C-alpha cells in the first residue's frame, strides 16, 4: 500500500471511518502488514530505549503511556463486546472479544505493577 493511501486511511480512521474486510485473505494481508510495520521499527525502538532508559524513573513515563493506551483500547473493546452481545452476533466472535478484553485488563494490571516498581520513594 502506498504511503499516501496509508496516510489517508490513518487520517480517516482517526475520524472514526474504518474499512471492513470481507475475506480472511484480506484480513491476513492486513495483519501481515501491521506486523511488518511494527517490527520494522523494533530495532530503532530497542536502540532508543537502551540509550534513553538509564534508570527506573526514565522507564516509568513510557510504561505509563503504554498502559494508558492499552486500557483505553480495552474499554473500547468492551463497548464492541457489548454491542456484539446486544445485536446477537455469532458466539465465536463474542467469545474471542471476551478473551481479548480479559487479556487486555490483565495486561493493564501487569503494567500497573511494572510502573509501581519504578517508584523510588517509600510510601
């Protein structure tokens, strides 16, 4: 996908417009693209994190940011789950959404614990 098209699609997504895919082949292609894009920057992230995160307090803001984004996304998924239940969508979809929501909440709890370990003061 071209950079211009991806940029336009990202801008549309921020406005709440999203494209639905009808086949698993289309979804698999998108999932592969998302994975490739994420891993393409992984080496840069590792190098930056190594240089920047010299002590526990330097780690804290990034972990807090990630937890906040995950929690917001999980709450969004809870809304999707509620809608799926209300509309009587397939049980397999509901089960998968429940698993994703549960896992997201577990991840948010784990990250909160991680952030707590970065506090240098005593309570």
